[in-house]
C-alpha cells in the first residue's frame, strides 16, 4: 500500500471517516504504487479520494406521457433517495415537432415526456427546487431550447443561472452515427452546439454543456473499442469547433462530460472506463494544449446496457443490471442510471424503477464500493485490458483523423458502416449459439413469464395537444411573431443563437415553431448516401 505522495495525503485529508471490513481490516483510501487517482492521465480516477469524498450521483432516467406524470415520477424517486434528476423526452420533442404536428401523431409521450412550451417545463419541475437538484437532460438536436426553458423556469423560481447544476447531452454527432434523432445537417448543428458552450460560459457557468455519448454507439452494436474511439473522436471534433469559435480549451474543456454504456463483460467495461480517461487526458494536452486539470480529467455518466435486456425471462435482467452497474462503479463513474428489468417490454413501472434504484443503493451502502479508489487497479487482467483498449482505440482515432475528422468520417459513412459490421457479427454469434445469452439461446423456458407492465394513459396525448394549442392562443401573438423573425435573422448570420432563442421561448413560442424557423434557414439532413 502506498503511504506517501500528494494524492494519498489529499485522499486522507478529505476522507474524514475511516473504513474497515466487518472483520476489522482497515481499508485505505487508495492502494498501489505509481500513478494515483487525481493524477495525470487520470487512469485511476479524476479525483484523489473518489467516492470517499463524494459518492456517484444516483441519476435515474425518467420521462413519459405528460409533464404532470413525469413530475410525479421525479418526486417519487427523489423521496426514495435518488440524488439527481434525468429527463427523457419523447420522440417529437427530440425531433423538434410540437405535439399537435402531423409528424407527432401516435408518438406523443411514448418514449419520454412531451415538452412543447414554457408551460410544459413549469409543470415538469413543479415543486422541485432547481437550485438544489442536479438535472441531466437527454436531448440533442433541440438541446439549446430545452436548456433555455430550464433556465427560464429557474428564473421564475428566483434561481440564477450561476446556481444551476446539471448536464445537457447536446451531442449531435452521435445522432448521425447511431440514433437518427437529428434535424439539421452536421455543420449548422455544430454551430448550435458551440453557441451553447459560449452562452453557458457567460450565463450558466456550472452547467456541463455537453455529454459526449458512447452509450448510443454501443447500443447500435459497436464494440467496446469502437465505443471508445468514436466517442472520443466526436469529442475532438467538438473541441476543435469550440477553439475555432474562439473558446478556450481550458475553460470549455472543464465543462465537458461523457456518457458511456455499461455492458455485459464486467472486466472489459472496467478497463474501458479507465482507458477512456487516459486517452482523453493525453488528447486534450497534446492536441489542444489544455493544462487545466478539470479540462484534462474525463468525467462520465454511465447507464446499464438497454440492448442487453431480454424480453425472455425478464427478471434475469436484474442480475445483468447489477453486474453492469458494478462495472461502472469499479470504473469510476461520476453518475449512474440503472435500467428497469422490464424495459425490453415497456417503460418501467414504479416497481421496476424502485428495484433499479435500490440496486445502486445496495452497491453504495452494502457492497464496499465507496471505500477505496480504483479497487481493481493493478490486477494483471484489468491493466492488460486497459492498455489494449487504449491502443486499439488510438489506432481507430488515427484512421478517423486520416479521413478528415469525425464530421467528415460521418459524412462519408465510415463510422456507420463500422458499427453495422460489428452489430452483424454480434447477432451472427448469438444466432449460431457461439455467444450465449441466458434465457434466449440457452437455458430457455417453455412458458413465458407474466410481468406487470406500465400502461400509458390513452388520453395523455389529447390533453397535451390541448395545452399546446391553448398556450399559442393565450400568448401575445405579435410578440411571438417578432421573436421568431429575430431567430431567423440571427440564424442567417454568425451571432450566438441562444439569446434570441431565449427571448422566443420567453414569448411562449413553441419548440416546433422555433425549429421550423431554423429548418427554413439550415435545411434538414438526409442520411441516405
């Protein structure tokens, strides 16, 4: 055990309580020689004391039907010990359509909460003090609009932007790669992303302005190496765009965060998280000249693998989720969402959401997960996997560089083709039985299990449409029209778009109306090639 060095001293100083096993064996804040947590390149963690200083944030993802119902679920989870909010938006909201748009028919509130206007956002966070909670919003193409609505609701609560904490995903590149929820072509989308960086630096300085997502890349079928490489290549593209926009890598780099998948192979996932930190620290230092430790130290949210959940024998998913969550914890995640066991069949019920929440609480309070930093560091298998993942991901990033960077690689279809090939190989291995999925291709049961499923209120869509139409009817129509014209004027130029977007939302313009103005100026993206 290491007994000297700055990292160890810091860890001891910040960890006020001593830890020991039930056998009376003292547990040190950190073990091992050489590189320590909180030291470049942060392989072992971004902070010296890791979870002794601050446990990971339990941030359960929730959103369905209406703002009222989602607000009720938020409060249910907070009352049971959740420590941060995470908002899921429905498909029309993600694609910039109002609930009464013909494109939205049948999809309102299905995969998340429907948010069309300031009124919806007020209801979503009713009786939730935004100055006290940390909120993550999984939204990309219209990310700026949802963040601005959050800021407006906070203003109404008397909470200044300087007091807001949270993350907006704002990662549009992965939509072109793996998910498909884009609106505009890549380059104007990148402008919106960097405009949000600049706006938050001035107005909401403690907000994480992007969560660069490997999660959906992995869900689309990538390997762990591809998840690493494609995610960090996207991060490089965002940093390059921010530098080109005149932002400092030491300043905006400190507000970047990442979002990774916690998949089935426990040991590979732990190594992946460690390799990600090492790669990013060296990339930020060598490519962008960053020296701020907060810009060098990768911080990430993890979510257990949705694509690993099976409809067959769904209670097996409880075990899968626990193993995946433990990999994120041993890999040093800053926040974590655990999936409900029934999510291969429907949105999670309160019952399955509670089991998912309790899984994290058991890990945090009973499993010893907060006692020491990087608990698997130094294990031969973990260290070898970490080195191999880093080397292979670095090679793949190099190839993306040769193609002209992440945006060019996406436009050429390289990244999409690589993921499709990996997904094909995985599925072929499952179908042949070479890769075992318990309850699917081995250890199957003749009869299917009956599981109580969450049912959406069939009247929720109608109520949402009525509220949106009422909001339009009751606003100052002239002020709304003037605000939309100003959005169009700024979109045609080079000014930061967020101030006129803020004004339009405050004038009760809807998400769909604003996105239609931007569609007229930027065009839309056609993925066919």
